[in-house]
């Protein structure tokens, strides 16, 4: 259960810090979530869409919501909400696996996309008896 405090700067949750099943999609949702994070960096998931929001004293910005890889330099006086995307069930029309690497020493965040063997994964999911819609959606990333 979350949220979980990882260290003095990072909190991790599934949906939002106030509701693990909340879908955090846009700037309005981000504004609500920022008000509930105690640390300046919040990692979340649930939407399976790679996204980075940044809040400064004067603005709330959507820095990334694309399927391209990117690097974000985390600014010490800003707060961030970061969704790395999904390794196994992307929902952003890109079937590649999505993940993030955050270097706490350099304050560098890398959002990364990599191809994987979707057909093999689908075969294993079928063998495991997982629902057909989850198996099919891997090809399109939806």
C-alpha cells in the first residue's frame, strides 16, 4: 500500500497519494496530487502513460507526455510528478516497454523506451490464462 516514502526527496504511489486508484492524467489532476506529496519528487503509475509534471513557485508545466525518450534535469527548487510508463502494459499507443532511471546524485531523470518480444510475451500470457484483452493490447500499446 502507498504512498511510500523512499527517502527525504522521493515518494512513490500507485495512483495518487490520496487515492491509489486515482487516474492522474492532466494538469488539474497533478495540482491535486502535488498538494498531497510531502516530498518534492513523486513517482506514480496506474495510467501506464509516461508523463512528467513540474511545479515551480509560479507555474505548473507538463514536461513530457510522448512516447519519445527524453532526459529531464530535476531542479532543486521545483517539485515533480513522474510516471515512468509501463514495462508490460503500455497505454500510450506505443507497444515498447517504458521505464525511468533516476540518478539521485546528478538529479537526472531518463525516460526510456525499449522494444521487447511481444509475441513471446503474449504466448506466455495465454499459457498463464490471463484475460484476452490484456494479451491483445500489447501489440498496439493501448
